[in-house]
C-alpha cells in the first residue's frame, strides 16, 4: 500500500516538473528539434536534475513494489 501511494505522488511530481520544462523551452511539446545548443542554468538545471533523480526513485519504488508485494 505504501509503495502505491509513493508511486502516485512521485508520478504527479514528475508530470508537473516535465510540464514546467516544456513550458519554459517551447510551447509545442511534440514540435521540431532545435539545432542550437545552450547551457542549462539556474532553475532549468534544477528541474533537469530533479527529473533524473525522481525518475530513478520512481523506478526503484516500482521495482520494490513488485518485489515486496
């Protein structure tokens, strides 16, 4: 039961972070790829790294949910 609640909360937070990233870069999520390179700074870097960390936590909790349930 605890794993399912944790998965739900992490999934909602991940969705919010991904929407914030898409809103900050380009309004079209499925649009064209940009050919320019830019360095992530400030809030954009924080959102990028938190997305990676939350994704790893989400996968770990999902595996633990299957293993211990």
